């Protein structure tokens, strides 16, 4: 019996799709890490702001205020950098999603071809069975006619 001639290509497309899905998962994980870092930075900024409020209320030296202000500025810059990283990572994730969708479409095309091939193969088998049945029935009818004609 003839094999589906694109079977190897279908396997490759399936593997390619899995690779693309894994790449998407990795990019999503990186994005989640970036978001977690940003949240951590924002938490630290809020803590520094609270510390500044307590310094204002309890009395402070200008040097302490300067240190806290500088630290807060550094945290803001890091948060801004993290937001940029998140933005670009979201773009990468979207690109990977498109690649996954394209690979899924490609695989689906070959699956449809295989499905059509199998349907055609089943139809061919049914036709062969019908021909064989017709041949057997014709033989029995012919044999039956021959047996009757010999007895008369």
C-alpha cells in the first residue's frame, strides 16, 4: 500500500510547531520576569517614599535627604528601563505568537492533505472490495447458470 508521501514533512512541521511553542513560552517567561522586577522596583520606591515621609516628620539632615532622593532617582531610572524592556519583550512575544500561528497553519495544511489522502485511500479500498464482490457474485451466478444448464 502506498504511504502518504508528505508524512516526513508533516512530522517536521509538527516538530517545528513545538519548537515555536517552546520559544513562545520562553519569551513569555522572560516577560513575566521583567514584570516581576518592575513590581519589585515599584515596591522599593514606595518603601523609600515612606521612609522619606518618616524622615520629614522626625527631623532629618540634608545629607540623609540627598541620599534618599538620589536612591529614589536611581530606582525611577531602573523602573523606566524595566518598562522599556517590558515593551520590547511584549513585541517579541507578539512576534513569537505570529510565528506559532504560522507554523500551526502550515501543519494544518499538511494534516488536511493527509486526511484527503486517507479518504481517497479508503474510497479506493471500497472500490476494490466492490469489484471483488462483483467478480465473486458474477462467478457464482455464472457457475450457477452452468450447473443448471448441464442438468437439464
